[in-house]
């Protein structure tokens, strides 16, 4: 059974395109039973994409309103996507997704997912054009995402590969890259926090595979990792995108369960 649940959902309060009410209605109309909002937590070094401190209470207010409106019909939760480099408190939220959106180099935070052009500029100017050095900086940060954000879910593990469809800039099967990724994965597996299977870049036409890539997803299964299906939705149409496709892949790789978050804790849902 593919769960009708999505916990990675953005709105106009950060870099999403729709309101809380619009996203909730879209999820309900698609038959979803659980919807978690995950506005980008405030980062003082980059305010371009995240919720402002002033709007956080409005975000929580709007979610409380739809939670009441859909009571008994769909579970709605107020979460946050907390960046590895953010120092904002998260105790006001129902749950936390911990993600890494930056690499830190030469005293600056460099976004890894803003645009292909931006990524190439960062690699050229700060990593001597070497994408593997860039990957090393990313996975070094990613390995600490649980320690730093105390999340319930690990967000888009290999976000660094967003613009690398077809191994355009580096070979994701190359031993150095795999070593860096698997070293970070092993560190995170020790925490017991589940990894999201994120279809956001598939919806945008940037990737044909989710995060983690299928190669890394196979390794996650071998190592006993747990998963949560996610569409990283920034608009109404993307909610639940390609869940059937990635659930089938997960079954083929040996996963038998996905998880959903509830206030009582994570619950297993069979994938068959």
C-alpha cells in the first residue's frame, strides 16, 4: 500500500507557490490522509528562500486553521525543514526535516541547489573546478545534519546531485564519490532517523530518479535504513508526484515498509 502522506510541503511563506489553504485542499482532493507542512526554517545568512521570523506565527496560525477545518478528514501537521547551518529553535513545530542546502567554504555559505549556473560558479571559484572536492564539503556537512538539527526525517540526502542528471558533471558510480556519500550515510544510519525518498527534482524535470539516487537507495536498504516517501512539494500539482514509481523501485530493492510521522511516533506502512 502506498501511503497517502506527504511531510515535505512548502507554501508562499517560504519558496512555495501556493498558500497553506490551497496546498491542503489539493492534498485532500488527491485522497491524502496525512499532510505535513515543512516551511524552510530561518537562516540569517540567506533570507532569500526561507520563512521570515516575522511570518512564522502566521504560518503556524494558518496551519492551525486548516487542521481544524479538516479535523476527522485528514491529519495536518506544522513542521519545519531545518537547514544544517541554521541555529533557529525548532521546538514550536510538530516535527523537523533536517536538510543540507549549503556548503561552507572560505567563510561563506554557498547554496547547492539554487541553479545549475550558480553551482558551476561555486565549484569553479571555490573548489578549483573539482566537483569531487565540492561533494566532499557537502557530505561532510550532511553527515552532521542529524546532530545539528535533531530531525524526525533526513531530507534529500544527495541534494548535491540535483543538476547532475546523466552524470553531467561527475560520475555518481565513481569510487571517490560513492565513498564520500556512503561514509555520510553510515554516520546518519547510526542515528536511526529515516531518510526521505524525495521526488521533488523528478517533478521539476531535473532528475529521472529521486533523492537518494537509486544506486544509493540500494545501499541504504542493504544497511538497514528506513524510508519516508516525500514529494518536496512547492505547488499543488506536485503533491504525491511519482509515489507509485518510486514505491515500486523501493520494493524491487528490498524495502518492505515506508514510514509515516504521527505525534505518537513513526509508524510502518507496508509497501505491498
